[in-house]
């Protein structure tokens, strides 16, 4: 379970939306320039460079928020089996500029589809983050779950593989520990009240 900072998610959404808007404008201007006979040293070319510069500056922020939201938007370009060669991978945010110097390219629509996906995913994450933050009973579940992760986080700092948290024994440890925490909570008078338990169950659902 991961909780997202709603303010940070909001910034991610704004970044993705701005990138999408500028990229559309950039491609439209590039298309106009390709049809123009006087595109060199013209105001059109200067506008294109300005748009490109804005995209370049947004790329690191967009990639950062992509990782923060666990979106995994990486594009993989596989070489033809007959020719062979390395697999090329890019984020959809870096590819629109990198594709201009690569022999192998990805259709523009595919790139835009990934960016639109990032925008919509950020909207969903934002709604979830707001809902979780204002729900006090979310923290009753979230905080114990994070406490249970402490031993595994310590092991990871010592160099142990993160996969240790995913094995069966580790999951069994978490379940038993959670049962213990619930048992302790039920001993507290506040949680013994049936109305309180019903309210918690309904909020979890």
C-alpha cells in the first residue's frame, strides 16, 4: 500500500498536462516548417526552438513524477531479428526529441497515447490521495502496515534484496503481526463499540 502526497500528485498532473500541450504545439509547428520553403532563420523556426527548449526542461520533471507515481511508461524498441542489435528504451517524454536523431522511431500517436495515459493516471492518483488523506480510518490501516515493513526496510539498508519482503515467510510474518495489532486494538474500549467497528468496516469498503 502506498500513499501519495496530493500536492505532489497535483504537480505531476500539471506537468504531464503541460508536456502534452507543448508537444502537440511542437509537432504542429514542425509540420508547418516542413511544408514551408522559408523555414530557415524565420520566426517559425525560432518558435519551434522555444517549444523544444520548454520540452527539454520539462523532461526531467515528467520522468521524476512518472517514477513517483509508479507508472512505468518506458517505450522499448526491438531491432529486427535478422539484423540484431541492442534493445533501445526511452521514456515517452524523452523520445519525442530523441526520435529525431534515431534511425529507429516510434509513431507519434503511440508516444501521445503514453502521455495521455500518464495524465489520466495522475488524475486517478490525485483523487485517491485526497480520499485517503481525509479519511482518518485509512491511517489506522496504513500506519500499522508501514510499521510491519520496518524490519524489511532495515534489511534492505544492509544490502539484502528487496525481494525478501515478497516471499511467503515474510508475508506470513506480516499477517501474524497484523492479527496481533488488531487484537491489541480490540482491547481498547473505543474499538469494542459495535457502532465504531461497523463504521470502520464501511469506510474500508
